[in-house]
């Protein structure tokens, strides 16, 4: 398994160890995601990446367009510098939909392994230097850039989970009792 994705698996496992349904519902504010929704968002990004690479393999060719200057700049900030800017709204297909938190928690680490396998398959078939698939915000990425993106993105959200775990917050259900 890729170094970054192995680190991501380990970090998610560590950040969610011992979390029960109440802890998964911890929410910093009414308009902010709870831990379960953060995990679901990550899960959906892995699922989306898998589906994108499946299409790439089915087409028998990379599906990436030519990167624009803006694509290159965004990729440099996130992938090369490892910085995930705050406040960007997630693409619609990666917005939490209410999947059962227990399912997401049980499957998220497995999704990372499946994602690594399909990225590796496409990389082996098309080469490591070609941009293989477009990211909805960063634009066309190489296999190694996809892996690093998921590490940077996951780390960004795991910091949010750590903050939620470290503060005594009310669960969503408890906040409605006020």
C-alpha cells in the first residue's frame, strides 16, 4: 500500500478508536458537520475516486484534461505544499447524505485500500507521469498526486475530529433540548 494512504488509514483508525454513536454525533455548531458526517464525507470522496478510476480503466485511457494555470496553482498548494485551505464547500457528490455512521466507520478504512488498489492498477496501465483523472477542484492529477491529495484532505478533516473529541460538546440530539 502507498505510504500516504497507509498513514491515512492509520490516522483514521486512531482518531476514531473507541468512538460510540454519541461521540460520532458531536457537532461544534448547528451549521457544522458532526464526526459521523466528516467520516461520511471522507468515505464519499474515496468512493468517488474509485468510481472515477473505474471509468478510466473501462475507457482504456486516462480521462484527464489539460491542466489550466489555476489547476496547477491549486495542485501546488494542496499536493506539493500539503496545505488544505479552509472554508471551501465540498462538491455535491461528497456532501454527507445520512449514511449509517456504523457502516461508514466500519468501511472507511477498507475504502482506502480499495482506492489504493485501483489507483495502482491505473498507474500500472497508463504510467506514473500521466495525469489520469480530473479532481473536481484541483483539476487533472497523476496517481501519486491523487494519493497525496487524499492524505492532505484526510489530515485536514482528522484535525477537526481531534478538536471535537478534545472538547466536551453536546450531541446533536442534546442540542435540540435547549
